[in-house]
C-alpha cells in the first residue's frame, strides 16, 4: 500500500469528523484518498475543499473549536502559507492533527523532500513526531489523535513524513482493526466547544499584563504533554505490539561514534551502520522521533558514552548551519563530558543520500572530530 | 413597528466595551445581535469590534464567539459550520438549530480576507457574513482600504498638493458577492434600523451563504462630530453614496428610494476627511454617484 493512502486509511480508522485541505505535492495523495473515502461513504466526515492552505488551517480552527475531530495535511509552501494560523491552533488549544509530507521551500521551486518546512514551524507549539516508514505513519497518525485530544494535553499534533521518499513509497503495512482502534481512541470530547447552550469567548486578545502568563501556560502545557505522549505510545504498544520512543536507537551500545538523523533516511543510515559494524567500527545510529516537546533527557541518556556525534540535517538555516545539529549542541552543552558534534547538511530538495553516502559522511565526521575543521558545518555532496 | 421587525429587548453585545464615543459600528453590532438571538456562533475578524469587545479577561459577548486572525474569518466560519454539520449527522451532538455568523470590518472583508470569503461563498456554507464597513482601517489608525471612498483623506491616502487623498473608487463588494450566485446579499446602515433588522433576519433565515454590508459611520476616522454618526449614515444613503438594497436569489431591490438624491456636497462637507475637496472634485464624485445610482436602478427594474 502507498504510504499516503495508508495515512488516509488511518484517518478513516480514527473516524475524523472534518477534513479541510488543499492539494499540494507531495501530500496530495493523502487528501485525494480522503476525498474518495468520503465520496464513497466509507468515512462519514465533512470534506471542506478550501481555496488555500491558509483557509485549510483556518477552517480546521473552526471545526476543532466546534468540537469536531479534525484533520488536514500539507507540505512545503502549503505549510508556509498557513504559517500564522499554525501558531493559533496550539495557542488556542485546538487539537487538530496534521500530516506534513516534508518538502523543500522555494526558491528555486522544488516539489521534492527535505526538512526545510519542518524547521519553519519548530516554534509553533505543536507536538511534532517524525516517522520513518509507512507502518510508523499509520500508527502515529492514530496515536496523534489520542495525544491531541487527551484532556491533559489538548494540543495539535503534526506527523512528519518525508515527501516522496516516504509519502510515495509502496510498502507492506498492517492496518489495525476498526474495533481495536475504536477501543484505543475514545470519542473526542472537547472541554469547552463553541455551543450556544454554554457560550464561551475564544481568542480574546491579551494586553501585556496577561500575554507572558499565556505563553508560560502554553509552555508548561507542552512540556507536560511529554509524559502523556509516552503513556499513549506505551498503551499503543501494549495493544498493537509496536512501541515508539522519543529517541530511537539502533546499535547504539558501546559506540564511540553515533550518527543522528530524522525521518525516513534513518533506515538508509542503518544500512551504513551495519556495513561499518561488519568492518569492525563502533558506529551506531539514533533518531529523534519526538521533535516537540524536545526530548532533552532521552538525548542526553542516549549519547552519554559517545565521543563523536555526526548529524545529518536535511535543512539549512542559512547563515547558521544545520538546525537539528544546533538543537543537539544546545541539549548537550550542560553535560560535563560532552561529545564532539559534527554537522552536515545534505539530502536537500529531494537529493538522495545512499548508504554509501552515509558511510562517507560518518567517516568524514570522524576525521573532522579528530582533526578539527575551520567550518561550523559542511554541505554534503555539492557538485562542483 | 410591524411585528416582524420588532427587536428583542435583550442585549447580547454587552455594555462596557471600549468603542470610541459615538461609534456607529458598535451601534450596528448591538442591533445585529438583537436580531441574531441566542442560537448563533460568531466568528469575528481582528479589527475594531474584536479589540473593543474582548480584552482578556473580559468579554462583551453573551453568545459563543471566536476570534483567531485578521484574514481568515470566513474560513473559520466554514470550519465551524462543517463541524456542526458533522457532529449533528453523526449523532454526537445536535447542533442543527444553530447558525454560524461571521463578522469583519471592511479591511478584513474587502481586502485581506476577500479570498477566504470568496471561497466560503463559493462552497455554499450555511453562514451569514456581515461586513461592518467604516471605510478604512480604523483600528490601526485610519488607513485606507479598498472600501474607502474616492477623495477621502486617510493616513495612508493623505490629501496634499500632489494627492486628492484616496484615488480609487470604493470597491463594490456586494456586486462581487452577488456574482457568487449566493441566495442573499444586502447593504444596510444602522441609521435605518428597521431595514437593517429585516435584512439580518432574512440573512439568518436563508439556507446557504448570505452577505450583508453595513455602513458604520466612524466619527473618529471620518472627522465628524461624535453625536451625529446616525445622521451622517442617513445622509450617505440619501445622497446615493451608500444605497440600501438587497439581492435576493439574484433579484435586486432598492429598499430606500429617496424622492430625489440629495447632492453629495452636503454629505461630503459634513466630514473632515473630505474637507480638502474642490468643487471640481465634488462634481466628479457627484457624476460617479449618479452613474452608479442609474446602474443600480436598472438592475432593480430588471
């Protein structure tokens, strides 16, 4: 099954009430299939074919505030166009679920994948989860609704899947039974929906005397959501047999050198790790799955014995470097024994990164860690 | 007053809001809310009415009300309406008796939110959109919008040696709304409160999108005395600058037909924003108003 189709099937299993969406490559197959499911009467939902992504997220605000289970999907420029609305969803505590088929940002125009769009919404207050394959996309879409709607959380959730490299893959995927999903995912019960029987004012403006407190409350809420996220992943694992963690490790034990990735390239990196292990090198891999709230503790635990960490960022913060590498440095700085962190930027705009490339990146990273470099980061694979 | 247009004594736009003295937009909102009743959900754009009515932790709204952003109110209302439909159909909660009403100023409606409004009208959501038209961005300090009339001085269309002030003619949004083939479009003004109440009632009763544009005189921005916003509104209608009409299923009807249009000069001279206009400028405006009135009458007779 194509991964995009599987995501739509997960939304159907979650029995979403409203889908407001606008087509954009490489996310289009998700909303096309949802439109089809609604048209065939297989999913009882309102499908709102809006005229832009800005209106997609705006309509999602409305339906979620009315108490309806709400889903949308977007990518790249679409996420940019809805940018201001994305902040509002989390600040107003509207538990929308959104799949993002990660895509590069113009210009030059590129419909292909990287993590530039993700990095532009880092600070928006959403729970953000990276998935690596189709099964994870399905499982985490279902989990996302439960996390978002849990009374202790009430926050929107983004599920990031790599555009094309993952969204358009055809893989064997297990779709859970409807009955089991129904047992796992209770009826959405928004605490104070827009309802004339119990009027509420939502979205009042905040003068300076209140604004800081509003942001403080939001931050506390997002930080505290982590324990609920862990609890829900555990419950999902107990029921369906597949467990998820904020930081996922692969052959991390006794490693001098670790590579950090996010998203579907992680599986490619695993192949490089296997090869290097076979040739006797102590190399391992870890991936950030829970991007927000940021998994400080888990990262510190994971890397505590490593001497070198090589990071491959699929985005560039122009004038600064790799954003994920920068966040990792920030997380590890308070440690007394800090590993060296070597940042690479690669896989931009759909450029493939093969297992051999990963081996080259890891080796180059080890060289830089040993000998130093006069650059803060390197862009991998530039054709000169 | 006929029974149909008798309005409710209950206030739903509570006193204590922070509108400027003499604000006819607050008056219009108050009148509108009396007709809307309790079974509504309001989505409000950023703008004067949002700012004066909702400073945390206070609210002037006795009905469910949501504000999110400046440019997206019709889309938010689309989402609410879709949510209510889904919840009702799926048996979660019966929301079938409630109407979604969107509100925005002329900036939020004619300019920055026009795409969202067009989308919502085109998709046919069952919602009433009300534009409170005070003919400029008053909330941010009197900047021109596409609804500002020709010749008006604002802070971004100042009059000067090289400028007449606003150099474009007021955008005709009711015509744009009518071009979407929606069941109900109307213009109104709180100076004609029975007409306004009748139109809001129709907008509520119609199934599908309805658009009402309410001229809301703004003494602060129009530079007129704070005790005559109602008179200024009446003058705008009487001189044909802001005719009151409705378009019901494509059929135009002029609701207030003056025996003969009053000269626009009288209306223009009552406000500081037009103070700089010469006789020639006023004649130019008069010609345009005559022309538009003629077109409207033609539409209403067909």
